[in-house]
């Protein structure tokens, strides 16, 4: 059921790195993105897939992992993703709505990953110049997101936003990742 997948679909940042992925699995996830809605049906998104440990290490070196966790520099060896999907826009096909396409496609990818008992994290904190150089990405393509994919190695739970209105995620002493979410009654401003 879609509600169950959405509830399980958090941003996971620790993975069982030894759980190998293959390009076919990543291709299946991108196929879900391909079938998703696209503004004016322009379909401007393009993808680079990696399930190769050496390429993964290059991609990993270009990423920032969790802005709110100031003392955490990202997954340690053994906890890194075993795959990546780099989401690009083709400058010859994109319009002003490419960001919407990117969000829809990325959510489709992550929901598909959860259905396969995998998980991921959309990462926009990217050293784009370094990534472009390492992977020899043509200037025609704008780097939008990197989606880390793997078998999750952490527990992520939803918490209600407290009276202080603090929405920053955090980890407790046991490593459980807590994500505050606003109450439904606080986000619906009117109904008829």
C-alpha cells in the first residue's frame, strides 16, 4: 500500500555497504522515474547509475551528508551506499519546471527502493564541479541531485514537532535518527 511505503520512506544515511547492488536494480528504479509525470511531458531528466565500488568512492567524495548533524561527516567505511543515481537535466530539453520533474522522479525512485527493501537519501549538497570532472559529465547536463541507494543500516523514526517548533533532525545516544514532522492540523490552513 502506498501509505506504508511513504511512511517507511525516510532519508537514510547509513547502509550495509557490503550488500551489493547491480546496475539492473538501479535501472529498474530509474524506469519508475521515467514513467512518472513530467511538466509539459518534456522528459528533460537524464541519469548516471553507479553500482561500482570505485565509482561510488569518487561520487561519495563529492557529497555533503547531513547539515543538521554538525559533528558527523557522513557514513563511515562499511556504512556507505552501494549505489548511486545521479539526476541530471538536459539543457536542450529542460524548462522552468525541471525542479518539479526532479522531485517527482526522485520520490518515485525512493518509493521503488523501499518496495525492494532498499532505502536512499536525496543529496543536493554536492561539489558539482568536482563530480562533473571525476565522471566527465558533459556541460550540457546540469547536476540536480545525487540519490544514494543501499540496504538501510539505521533506524529512522518520525517524531512530532515540539512546542519550540524545532524541525531539526537528530540522533539519540543509540544512533536512532529522529525526524520531527509537523502535525496535520498545523499544515492545513483551511478546508471547505
